[in-house]
C-alpha cells in the first residue's frame, strides 16, 4: 500500500520502522504523537473545505460541494492536484448482530491482567478488561471512489487566492449501519507524490436533508427553510431523528 502511494524508498523505510503507538521512542506512551502533531501543524500550499453537503434520504444520493484555495499560482499542462472523497462511519459494532457475526467484532486484548502497563495512562484501562472484549470501531472507511485523486476535480491552472469549486455526488453505500454516524472527508492530493497535503471532514448529521414539511397548530409551527427544520414554539420539547432512528437534535424551544 505504501509503495502504491508513491512514497520514496527512504520515506518507506522510515515509515516501516516507526511503531504505531510508541513512534520512534522506546516506551514513551503515545510517542507517535511527537511525529504526527508537527505534521498537522505545518504549513501547506492550500486549504480545502466542504462548503455544503446535501443528503437525499429518498434516493440515497449525497452531494458534496468543496472549495479549495491555494497560496500559490499554478500554470501547467497537466493537473498537479486533485481531490478524493472518503465516507467513514463511527460507532460500528456487532451488538445487534447474530452471535456468529458478533464474534468478528471481538478484540484480542494482550494487555489483559498485565500489570506492568498500569504505569501507562493510555493502556492502563485495558489491563482490567478481559482477554477478548467488544468495543466500538470509529473512522471505519465505508466508501471511496479513487483514493489517489479524481481526474478533473481541480483545474490545471489557477492563481493564488482563487476559490476552486467542485461538486461530487455519491450513493450512500449499503454497508453503512447508521447514516447519522457517518463523516464525509475530502482529501487534497498531490498528483506527483500521491501525498495528502490537506483534508477536511464534515459530520453527516449536520447535513440538511429535509425537502419540505409544514405543520401549524395553535401552539407550534414546523416548516422547512433551505433544507433545515425551523420550529416556532413556546416551551416545546423538540426531537429530530434520522430515518434509521438516530437522534440528531433534542432540545427545548422557546421562540424560534
């Protein structure tokens, strides 16, 4: 996978020798942070943002609008940059599955009853857990069209400060358990190195997916305005659910 991503051999060797928990340190809890955080805080040539996203629950279509702004000019014949999109899901577990399917979600815990890890603040909770336990999976990748960049998603030539807009459509995949637990991720790809130079994420449960609704009563009014649910009431408790039953809002409304 790393070779396919286009890493030079020196980078590949460096990545293979880094422990995913301790990093380059030897026994430093979450030492990999020392390698990751400077990269996250470093400057890059562009920023990318999910400006808008719409989910049509009736058709399962997700429409994503992005904006990319570079700090540099680019005037070349072939695109140097492109966008890729990934849909991930949080809170994935087998608790509502059959016992046979649920076994696939059990985690092997090699820290169980191993008291030498009581001094590690990150691993200590696992010492008291059983050797097999069930936990939620987060950031589970459910869909991507082309992780190395979609051809034509960004232009060949642009000026620094130009807002490069792109619209992407996808179908909600059948392997998603709960759309309300999903995240939309846009990746800005350097076509030469295949590196991800920036990214942005938007929670699915922040997406307006209401086409039209209206209810007027002597004590409340509910309507759809620009894809959002607007409630006018005095001391009413309002709950909003996705089609699969996930709560996305639950609050008392006094006014609008």
